[in-house]
C-alpha cells in the first residue's frame, strides 16, 4: 500500500457517496484507490482542455 503525505477533504451528497460505495463494494475496489484513480484521470483531462475548464468555471 502506498502512503501519501497529502490529503484533501471533499464534501459530497449522499447519492454520490452511495454510488461510490456500491460500485466499490460490487467490484472489491478500495474507495480511496477508486477516488484517487478517477481524480487523476479527470485532472489529466482538464489539463489537456484548460480553456474549456476556464470557460466552465468562469461562466458556468
């Protein structure tokens, strides 16, 4: 298991939390590993599409 020095707290609604819990339970994936992997993919995509992200958060 990899130990990380940094942490971020994210608030989410019950629906999203329950969906993550169900998905991870059905696939035997650790929730923290799942969230880290999906977040990494999302951030990498946003870095490649920075102008779209700027527009989305400035106007939207």
